[in-house]
């Protein structure tokens, strides 16, 4: 894809300028890296393969990321601790996986009414995002170095067995959901139900759930949810973007020289830029194909969106009152977003 090629070209140029081109690394480095999503999954798993290939290309084969599929010695929920302990060198995950343990983690992985991909890039590299991201893991006593490394895409709002036209119709709704979005739905009267992703179709078929929030449209389509339910609501207010992270054991990171660290930083930045460009089209195409397969793609009304926003504001305040660092990160991010300049539309007046 053009965006991928452009990102690789930019990364290569940066590395050549730093003297870290092919053959510059004397000793080969091999990092065992379990991934949180299978690499067959579009958008969420595939970027790990892309990252490994790019790191190998930019280092002239001197850096190898040895990908381990989920369950290949490490379960997804074990990645953070194993990287911190040094049981594995690195991990490719999303911070949202750790939110039950580190509340602020959700803010770095994608959260209700949070930034889109461009918003995250701005905050990470022109604001305090990267500093706070590392500080979060440091405060938790985890021995990891973190690099925001890819975008997995925006989620749809969820799959529904029936239309929802008014906020009151959420009361009693049995919805597969968890984390912050689950709490928002609970505030609105829904009942959250924990169902493994692989069991969603069965749960819909057996009327055990009325709705489900899962992953991105491209992944939902790959999982064939369209065979079990025929209604999707958009936009995905609960997760406008999914940030994927590269975690490296801090001691392992410090043992790398400057050029080796630059290769990994540059490979991640190039992957971020490529996936920023590609993810919207990937998800839009999936929604178009789902519609052709008989799925109704409906847009939430303004009334529903206002209700979701009010409930989120309540949840965010509760979480900020409970966890000071959550409040610090959210306030910093919202202040940054509020201060971002907005381009004025081009003037339609004629030149004097």
C-alpha cells in the first residue's frame, strides 16, 4: 500500500541520516515477542507482522522480533507481567488489557469519547502523552519501556438484536461489555454480561444477550458475527481508536545501543503513520461488505449520543475520584485537545 511504502521510505531516510542503515548493527538482536491478538486478524494482529518486517528491513537483519501467537507459551493477559519480569523480551498489546489493574491504562488504549488516531499522534508527540504513558507503567512498578506502535482502528458501537431508539430502551438490555464502556452502559440501565469472544454467536442464537460490543468491524466480520445478528450501530463512541503498544523489558531496552533503540522507535513511528492512514478505509470497507451481507448499519440519534456522553462524564468523574493518575492523564489529554488549533474553512470571498 502507498501509505506503508511512504512510511517505510520515511523511516529508512531517518535511519540512514542517523548512520543506522543496513549492516550498521554489529551484533544481531533477537527479541521474543508474544502478541495479544492473532496476527491473522486485520488491523489488530497484522501490524505486529508489519512491525517485525520493518525492524528487520531497517536494521539489515540485525534486529529480529520473534512473534509468538496468543497461547504460544504466553496468554494475552500475561504479556505485561512477563515482559516486566523479563520472562519474554517484548510484547505487542494494547493498554486497555490492563485497565482493571491500572485504571489509566484505558486512556492510552482507546476510551469513550476519546481521540481518534490523529488526536493520539498529536498528544503523543506534541503533548505529554508519551511521558505520561511511560510514567503510568513506572508508577505501577513495572519494569517496561513502552512505545505507541500502531493503530488497530475505530470500533463500531456494537451489535444489537433489536433497534434502540431512546435511552430508556437500554434499561434491562443484556449487553456483552466490560471496562469503562460496561460501566457507561450500566449507568444507563443495561446489564453487562461477560461472554468470551468466541461464544458471541452462540450467545446471540440462544438469546442469552441482546447486544455485544466486541472489536473493530473488520475483525467482527472475520469472526462471522453477521451470521448471528443483523444490526450494527455507529459511531463507536466508546472507542474511537485502538492504540497498540510495543512493550520491551526495561533492562533489555537499556542494553540496546542508541542505533538499535532508534530502529525500534522509527519502526513503530512508521507503523503508526501507516496504520493511521489505512485503518479508516479498512473499517469502512468492512462495514460496506457487512451491509451487502444483510447487516443494517444504523447511526445513533443525537438523543442517544447525548445520553452516552452524560453517562461517560459521570463514569469519568467516578474514576478520577478513585484514581488520581487517571484524573491527571484525562485532564492533560482534554486540555491538550481543547487547545489544538482548528483550521478555518477556506474563504469564499474574492481576492481584492
